[in-house]
C-alpha cells in the first residue's frame, strides 16, 4: 500500500509542478499569467488530485488517518 501511495504522489506531483512552472515562465515571458489557449489547467488539477490521493492513501496505510 505504501508503494501505491508513493507512486500516486510522484505521478501526481510531476505534472502539478511542471504545470505551475510552465504557467509562471509563460507569464513572465508574455506578461499574461493565464492565457486561454494553454491547456495546462486540467493537467495541474489532475496532478493535484493524484498527489492528494497518494498522500491520503499513505496516511491511511500508516495509521495517521482513520479510526483509532
């Protein structure tokens, strides 16, 4: 279960961080932070969801979250 949690976290964190950095670099380059033609927002949201799922699974499997 810990391997699944770590895998989901890494798989989610990479597109999340990449999307944020891409938006910041593009915003610095063009002066407009969010352009409509860039499809990165769904990628950032999906990465955040996968990363959060990995964190929650890791917390549940290690006993830090759930019934006591």
